[in-house]
C-alpha cells in the first residue's frame, strides 16, 4: 500500500482494544471534570444550570453561592446582548462556537471567555468556556500600536509599500494610495501603471534605480515627483530594502515613501522670499548693514558700495573709515544714534549725508536696532538705509517749481484756489485775493459765498448749474468763462479752470482764475481791425493767403479763389494744383522766387499769369 494512504481499521482489533481499556466509574469521571482546568457547565434547553465545575464557580466568584437551577447567563454575569446571544444558542440545540463574551469575574472585573456548545443525547447542553483575555489584550495592543503607527505616518507624511521582485505585484497602505490620489479601496496598481503618474522628467531615473536595485539585496533611495489623480504635484522621497529569499536571490522589496511636498514648498517659498527681498532692496535703493560692537567693523549689502561708488571687492569698513564718508556736520548725530540704540534697545532713525566717490553727497535715511546674543548682551547694531537722494533732489526741484509757479502766476495775474472735500475749507493764493480786490489777510470764501458775492448776476445761475453738473459727472476738468464784480465795483472777465481729484462723490477740487479782461478787449479790437482790413482788401480785389512752412497747411480767403475764377472750397489748392494753373512760361520763375523768399526770409514781389476755367490768361501780382 502507498505510504501516504490511510491504513484500514480492523473492527475486531478496535473492539479488542476497547475491551482492554480501563473503565472509569462515575465518581472518578465527575472528579476529573471538577478538576478540569476549563470552566464547564451543564444546562437544560432553557439555560438553567444543572451542574458546573469548580473552575467556573471560582472564576465567577460563586464558589459559596447556590448555583443549581440558576440561569447560566445570570451565573456568568453576562451583559444583556451577550445573555441573549447565549440563550439563542441554547435554544437552537446544536453544537457551535460562540463569539467571545465578557464574563463577570468578581464584583468589579470582567474577562473575555469563548464558549463551545455541545449536545448530549438526552438533550442537555454542555458548555465549555475558555479564557481569551490575553488574546484580546494582544489584539488591543496591536490595535493601539497600529493607531500610533498610522498617526506617526500621518504626522510624518510617510507611507509603507512592498512588492514581489518576480511579479512586481505588491501592497500599499492608505498613505501610498493618498500620494497617488487613489482611494484606499482601489486596487494597488502594478508597477508600470504606477510609474505613469511619475513626472516624465523623473521617470527614467526612477525606473533605472528601481530596476538596478532588484539585482542585489540592499538599501536604496530615490527622489521623484508624482502627479496624482487629483491633479496635485507631490515631491516624494522613497527608501526601500531588497531582501533575498531562501535561495539567496532577491525575492521581496519593502519600502517607505516620505511626502516632502510641504518641506519642498517651504524651501521654494523661502528662496522666492529671499529673491523678492533682494529685488525689493535693489529696487527700493535700500542698504542693509551690521555694525559689530566688538570688532567695530561695519558690513554692508552690495547696494551700499553702489551708493558710495566703492569697488565691490570691499566687503566691509571699519567704523572709523565709515565716518570719513559721512558729512562732517552729520558725524556727531551719527555717533549719538549708535549710542542711543545701544543704551535704549529701541529702533532709532537718522537722516545722514554720505559722500560718493565722485564727490557728490547722497542722502540716506537709516533705522538702527540693537542685536543681543543668547545671554542678552549687546553684540551688534543692525540697520537699514533708504537712499533719499533722488527724493531730496525732487523736493528741491518741486520747491523751486513752486516758487517759479508763484512768481509766474503773480506776474501773469493768475490766482489759484482749492476746496477740501472733508472739511469744505477753501484756500486762496495771494493773487486770487488781488483779483477780487481783497486784502491778502482776508478769509477765503467757500464756493456758495463766492458765487453770491462776486459772480456777476447775469452769469451766476449758469456758473452754478455748470459747476453742479460737473461735480456729478465723470469729467475730470471744467473750463468756464465768467464775469466777476470786484469789491471796488469793477467788472472783470475771468477764465476759470477747475479739476477734481479723489473718490467719486468725495472730491478735492482745485482751480485757477485768470483775468482776461484786457485780452478780451484786445481781441475785440483785433477783430474789428481784421474786419476793416478784410473789407479794404475785398474792395480793392486783393486776396490774402498764408502757409505753415512746417506742416505745409495753407489758408486762402475767398478773394484768392475769385482771382482764379474758381468757387471757394474748404481746402486750398496744393502746390501742384496751383502750379498747374500758372502759365508754363512763368512756372520756373514763380517757384524760384517763392523758394528764395522762404530761404532768405525776405519780402518778395512776383507777377505771373493764371488760366481761368474759360481759358483766359489773367495777370496776378
């Protein structure tokens, strides 16, 4: 017979063996059951206890208490849910193993027990209870450790993975799934599919590193980026160990992956911040310096050397050398500022002039603050300096322009004024008071009072309406010509130019007033003279023309057209059209005379012939 096949049993030999076996009497069997290490109980179908051994009674604290006829669930101190589960099993009446239950082992403690239910031929139930507390304790410890590990993985952004070297099939924990943007319930992708999420620039290096690692047992690492299914780009750092099988050939790979995205983002943000800070310092013409109080050396940022025109090879100056670059009038103040920063520990500001290598002076606004070491001792003065040279020069130019404006406005008879939106306060220049015939120390009038007191009655309503409509509109400026009646009763024509600035409905208003009375009188006289001249030329049959030598634009009066027998048009004839009307024999002389008059700047006289539409030739001088 085959060695692996079961051997047949000889019934006769079995019966012989049974006959030869010793027979236990009932008392001996009962004593053995009482001393059995396992807790046992015999119940009827209703769950009432008919017998139980000492182990069960001692374990439940009922060794001296009456137990016969008691419900087994009560004797064991089961919770209602477990008691119902036990009762249901007893009623079913078939052998089975029940889930673990909490059994009362004393007045205050409970223990996990597992029950096996078996049936006797007479229908009674035998229950055998085994303690399972140690197993549950180990399970709880395992669960606690797993939770701690999971928390550590969450905190450390770390995932665990493994793969079979031969099949490349593997297992991922939930953190690796999250790195790839997958759900924990998703199937772990094979190696090829997982590599598709790796950024193309990193994929080749990772494939080579992973492929080479599978040839020899050992530890390996690689950094790479993954574009997960949810679109997030993650910076990952993988560490893995290749382990040999029993045959000494690599069989299994276990590894971890750390999500470095946050650290990488912080590093990149730091680099960008440093770069932006450097750019801000450069664009803002800001100098950073540190004055070491022990060595009395001052170290500057590169901008300082540009500011002073020093070679960049020079990285720092002594405090004595630095003071040589400071304007002599500012040196005492600079020394006091450093002393004040050290003594007070508070930031101190100072505006100082520094000499440039070319001899000019640069204006620098500095703020100093004390730096202390870990023991609280003063070690250095830190500071920043803002180059105000351009601003100072601009202020000087602005002040000069203001002075020039004041003189020009006064000479031209122009007064300016303003009204603040917040307070309604009006401000007038000195010339504005002169224009209205008021003393320079008189109060400036608000708009309503100015309209009522000085604007001519016939113009007042129009000025008020146009000004009100302008304030409500989006137009930035308003130009008005009106008449005012001075305090001495004289009427003057003025040109008003107003501008508004600020948010809509809350404008600050600025304006100028210019006395154009004399100009209007001159214009009226000039208009009358022009009309008389035009009447005289028309009566004499003379035409007048004008041409701009820069733009070529020309102007003809009506008589110029009549001298050629043409109807007047809006645009004069150009040079080609005019020369086409001139007699061929006169064209060269005409052009030569005109060009010579233009170049020499002298008066010229010319006579030439022009052809009329009816073919006649007429002489023009």
